[in-house]
C-alpha cells in the first residue's frame, strides 16, 4: 500500500533506529521512534552538590552568548535546548558543574538566566563552581514547579519588572512564593 505520514518514513536516521522492510516490492526504511523516558524529581538530586573536575569554560564560548531573544538563531538539528524556555537555538547555554546534573537540566540561555534568575551567563560560564538552579532547588520553570506541587508561573518577567524587581526569582522570593 501507499506510504503514509503515520509510518514516519525518512531517509536519514538522525540518531534513531532504522528498520529495513519490504512493502509491495519496494525497499522501505522506517524509523522507530521511542518515547523519551520521564525524569522524576528525586530529593537526592537536591542534596549535597559534588563538583566535577571540568575546568572553567573556554573564553571562546562566551562570544556565542546572546543577550535577548531577537539575537537567537533557531536550529532544531544542531541547536541546544534551554531548560527554562525549551527553545532549541545555536547560542551558548550554561554548563552546570554538579557531577550529578545531566542533559538539558543544567543548560540555560542568556535571556532566561537573566530574566528568571537575575544571573549573568557570561560570569556563570567562567565560574568553574557554578551550579544550575534545578540542582540548587531554586528552579522556577513550568516543569520543576509542578513536581514540587506548585503552579507554573508563566511569563512573569513583566509583572516582576513592573513591581520593581530585576528577576522573577527575586519577585518570587520577596512575595513569599514557596518554591
């Protein structure tokens, strides 16, 4: 029969498993998509932080930092994902030095780190002991807050700035939002 979108036929594998098959005398390559495993927030993740042995970040990476969202270049193939905004872009993200931190959990883009946490990405990239907000138990993203039983905050930077705060975290701490 005819190939449909549901079969997800692709030529390149992009890191996915390819399966060869015959269908009506035509050679077909199908990709098997596997659901990503869900990460549970474990209290152990928030316990003592052990720094890894990576040296400070290379100064060349600081040149790839963006200061606002208009400077971002979206790239769904070669980009890296920010933990906060979950946008896949080519700009430099932070590097968490907690050796228990993995994946996108410790990666924050410059605008998110500044607006949500009041931290400068350039300083944090050069700090060999910097630990990301999720590892410190201070993450205010829409994934981490519900895991703690808190509602997500949404786009709160405008409210925080209107109230005279520099970041969402400062606003949440001063307004006694228990996260």
